[in-house]
C-alpha cells in the first residue's frame, strides 16, 4: 500500500507492446536505429518482468508443494485429506481478498488519496472477515477442535496480511524481489516444522498450521523492512473512494473466487460422498501437475498488469493478442502436464511417501484442467483490465456451477467417480474461452485508433480512474 504523492506512480511501469505481439514477445529491432534499441530495451525489461512473475509463482508453488508433500508423508491419507480442506479454505478466502485489494492496487492509482483510504479500509475489513469466515467454515466442516480452529483463524489473518504485502511488490512490478519474500516464508516454515518435530512433537495438522503461522510472520516482517516506508504510511479514512471502487473490486473478487470456491466444494463433495482418503489420491495427482498450474497463474499475474498498463496509456490490447497468449500458454501447460504424467511412477512415491497411491484417472483430469484454464485466463485478464469483471463472473460462474452439478450427479450415482472431478471442473473452460473472446471482440479498439468505450456494467461514473483508463465496466 502506498501514500498519496504529488507525483503519481502507476501500478505497472512497463510499456504496452505494439499491436500483434504477445506480452513478453519482443519486436524485431531496427538495425542501427535508436528506436530499435529503445524497443529492444523495453522488450528486454518486459521479458525480465514476465520471467520474474512466473518465477514468483514457481517459488510459491514449490514451497506449497514441499509443505503439502510433508503433510502427505507424515499425516497419512485421512490427515492429508483434512489438511487439503484447510488449505482449500485459505486459497478461497485469499483469492477473494487479494482480488479485492491487490487488483485494485494494480488497475487503479494507489497513490490517489481517496483510493488509498479505500484500500486501507478494505485491508482491515477483509482480514477480520476472512479470519472469521475461515474459522466458521472449518468449524462447520468439523476439521479440528476449538484450539485448532483458533489457530487456523490466526493463520488466515496472517496469510491475508502477507498476501497484501506480496501484492504491493506485484503492483511495483518487483517480482524478483518478491521471490525473496516467498523464499523466506518457505524456509522459516520448514525450519519451524523441523524444529518442532526434532523436539519429539507428534506430526499433526495443528503443528503444520502453527509452522505456517511462523512463516507468515517472518515474511510480513521482511516485506516491511524491504518496501519503502511510503508504502505503509497511513491515509485519511474519511471521504474515501470506497463506494466508487466497490463496483470493480466486488465483481473482481467474486469473479476470482469462483474457481477456488468450486475446487473447495468439489473437495467437500468427494470427502462427503467418498472419503478423505479418496480426496488424498485426487489431491496428490494435483500436486504432481502443480508446475503447469503454477506457470499459468504466474503468466496471469503478468498479463493483467500489462493489459492494465496498456489501458491506462490509451493503447489497449486487442482480443486477438489475448487469443495468441491463450495458444502459447495452453501449449506450454500441455507439455508440462504430459511430463508430470510420464513421471508419475517415480514422483508419486516421493510425494506420498508410499502411504497412499496417486489417482491416475485424476492425473489426466488435472492435465485437462490446466490446459482449459490456460485457454481462459488471458481472455479473462483482458476483460478485467477493461473493467468487465461482472461479465467474466457470469461466464465463469455458469461454467463452475455446471461442472459442480455434473460432479454431484456422478458422485450420487457412484462415489467411485471422485477421480472425475477435475474433468468436470476443467472441460467447461473451452466454452468460457469462446464466450469471452466473442465479448472482447465487440469492445476491441480500431487499429491505431482510440478505443471504443464499452457499455458500462454498473453506475460507476463517479469512480476515479487511473490515467488513460477507459470508463469502468463493473
């Protein structure tokens, strides 16, 4: 978070690419020309930033993979299934909070005093509400006793505060610096867990949650030391732009929460109709293919920032560029997924410790899920940069509800269909991608012209806009 400054600092400092190029794709330099050298330099910075965005996701997912693998090896199938549900709740709450706060930091001017005040209110409100919601959901699901629920509520609060600091690094496009903070969380979490186990404490879900709390505290402290003081200075909470940004942040947060909420509901269905042991096999398959999902998420972070920068600069990206990004990302996700499938015989026992088996059917399903996710994310990011979050929410909401309904019907008919879950949740992404593409094409700017303002989705005419941004669309 930042303070009001007389000099406005945009959320994304990299230039938009010329029409026809993918984000991260460098144009050919003009031999001997100064303009060619400038373009090449900007393209190099763009590639470095994109690489940092993906690297951050790999560090984050790598750390999560290590922690979850330790959980799978030490807690057994039932314990790991319970931990997977705990972690799903965190992911769901974090997706809503970071989209509300983090994407507002990226798309709007976080230095504008009224916007900053609204962001401070949002952070305080979402941290308290998130911790309460996490405790309630975990208690209703019966995942732990009172002490475990209280520890989980503390973890959710610390996790959200840490995520806010992470999104400040993202807004500053300092992805490589963010990797240091993420590495700090991983190392301190593992040190705390190893120290506890070394003293003779029994492995448990509560012990794992406590170690994660310690890791979050260290990462929060490191971010406070490494970010400029202005990012943490206070602002007036009176007369904020909270209502003005509500239209964007509300639809953006509920849109971003669709996918993790659908995953959580699918896991609850599997645990309820089948067992937590069956859920463990499906989750272990997801862990093996997590590099593909990590790549997609990292690219999505970068794409949203680049698309938002282009909108603010009055040089918006076209739907065709997002489609090309979809093709590139889905191809890479497919290759990475096939690699995970080919290595399952070797990596499976490493992940699970031999205490239970990786579900091979679910493994193919997560590959389908990764590729379909790749097809929708660039298009959804472009729509979000155009402030069309409400439309993305409707399209993705229908996709997820349909997938969950199909999964529910299969589980009611036969609980043995648990491994079909990722197919149900992922296959609809292809239809969503087509619908998003058709929507975005209608709002495409003419080549070399002024972007055509799409019809607003919500009455946000009074909302303060980042420099060069088009009118908000919900």
